[in-house]
C-alpha cells in the first residue's frame, strides 16, 4: 500500500517540493516499488543539467575590453570592515596580469582599491606608470582619519593629493553605510549621506574623478538566513556577511541615502557597481538611471541575477547601453571569492554571456566549480561582492 503523498511523489507532482526541502527519493535496494526518503545536505547537491543545448566558447572578446572593476591591490590592514592604513597588498604580478589581458583582449584594467598616500604611490608606480594605458588606479577614503575634527577638509585635500599622485577616480566600499562607525569601529553607523563627506564628493566632481560606489549588498543578505534565503549556502558559510537585524539599515534605506548624495552632487559622476547595487530589481535601477544623469553602473559579479531574468536584462541593456560599464570584480588569486578569481575562465564566462545566445547549461559531469557559467547564472553568487 502506498499513501497519497508517496503516490504524488511517484508520479512526479511533488518533485519540486522534494528538491526544495533538500531531500531525494530513491528506490530502496530490495524493492523497486518502494521509495525511501533520504536527506541530502544542500552543499552536496550538484545536479547535472540534462538540457541538450549548444555551448559556445568565446576565448577573446569581440572588441577590446576595459575591465572597470578589479582589485589588483587591496588594503593590508582592515578591522571590522574598515581599512585603517594605506599599506597595500599586491595580488598579481604585472607579468601574470598582462598575459591574461593579452589573451582575453583586455586593453586595460581599473584597479579600484588603490588606497591612498604611500600605498597608492606604490600601486601607481608598479602598474599604471610601468604599463601606461593598461592599468588605472583609484583612490579610497582615509577612514582612519575620520575622527579628526576637520575630516571633511582633510578628506577633500586627500582626494586632491591622490589626483596629483595619479589616481583616476575614487572607490567607495560598502564600508560606508555598513561598517564605518562614529568611533571608526564602534558607535553608531555613519550614514552614506553624512554631510561630512560632502567636500569629498565635490572634490571628485571638480577634478573629474568618477566615484565607483558600492553600497548595500545582495538583497538576500538583509533577510533571515533560513531555508527561504536564496543565498543560504554562502551566508551559512560566512555568517558575518549577513546584514539582517542588529543595527543595520535596510537595503532600501541605504539606497535612499545614496540617492540623496547623487541629487546633492550633480556634477560628480557616480558609477554604481554591481548593476546599480540592485540587480534583483532592474526596474528600480532603470528608474534611478532616468532620475540621475550623473549615475552609470557596472555589471560586476551579478551575472547570476541578470542570467535569471534574461528577457528583462536584455531590454535593460539595450535601453541603457551607454550607461553600462563592463566590470568583473576580478581579484588575482582571490580564492576566497571563487566567482571573482582573475583568470581566463572568468572572462570567457562574461564574453559568453554577453556575446552569445547560449542558454543555461551545466556541463555534464562538471562540478559547478568556481567560474562555471551555469553556476554564475543560476546559483547567483558566492562572493561577498566587495
Ligand atoms: Zn569589487
């Protein structure tokens, strides 16, 4: 005898339910008529797509590429998400970077996290000056000076100094809004539209330095880490990536504060990273692009979201093509963020996504290892999207 539930499973009607709850059904060894309910750890679920569809290999971009969003250097000393000194870590040698760039038709890479002062000098000397036209480095705010009473002026002067050093723009990490606090690592969170940053935004406008700004994070990071969370696996692995609860503002509050900055500084160009930091809601990104002529965006590390709404994404790209920058979030040896590792495969994924009509397909028998296109498209992302 089988009960109704088992019968429904048997004819496949509840198969979706079974997959969602992380359980599988397999015939028991002795009696193929009987089914046995097993549990499967979600981290072990590595399905092979059965779709028989064409797969293109795009080894070189059709046109020369500028990767607007890379992290060739990063801060060597951060605490609670706030960089506290200018020292840089150099993640890739120019030889290894240029080899991939030449193979993949990348004319230039923009190194967003160049720091300031001495660290910035070193980054510019090692990359920008050594290979003109191939590397461009951005500066970052000096958060360790936040407590100084004249910080607004100090920071504006630091931007001018960085510009003289050769920095081409300013990078704002999600530090602003989510990590930087009144006492740097303690106290109340500093708001994105805090007026103490106004001279910094204005200095960038005056010097024609675009601001590459990352605020907020994937929407799922602001909801409970439970079985309904589409990024459960990565949040479960990195609980500190969650901004749910505690004293964190909501995603909407962060974006509203950001928009007030755009409105207040119309002469400053803002490149909003990761699909306007709201790849889950392209209608909202479109609305903001319409509203703020000083806003553009990149597509770094969000193929997972774009690929799951291919029709809307295509329309969006066609409408806003002159406002969208190519970027990947490439991080040489960034093994902690599998989706961002700088290598040939990373660029092939983007080129395939942008240049072909290929459909979703996980290669047969392939572990959805870091960089697999299907993984990017379907499973949204594992990275912390820095
Ligand atoms: Zn990044």
